[in-house]
């Protein structure tokens, strides 16, 4: 509620991750994700494993102006 960033979580069912393959022609831009780790970053997290270790991420709308415009002008914010 303080930073208005969208929260993203991974879906796991019966121990397996659920995923969808998105065709490359459907991609519009990359996105900058912040992992949610609490007050202290776990020592076993590294750039190569953080996507597997963290279950919650926040989309950074401030990484570029196009992402900011997309998230705040075209998508409704749901707290």
C-alpha cells in the first residue's frame, strides 16, 4: 500500500510450478522485478538462483517511463 507496486507470485500446484509459454511476438517489453525478502536478504540467494528462491516479486514501475505509464495510466491499481 505504500509503494503502489504490483505484487507477483508464482503458482505452485502439487509441488510443481504452473507456467504458460508466451509467444515472442506477444511480448511488449521486459520488466524489472524486486524479490520480496523481508528485512534481511537470505545469504543463500544469488543472482543465479533468486528466481527459484523467492516466491513473491514486485514489478518496478520506475525502471523506465514506458513501464510507469503502462502500469499507472492503463491498468487499474488494486491494493
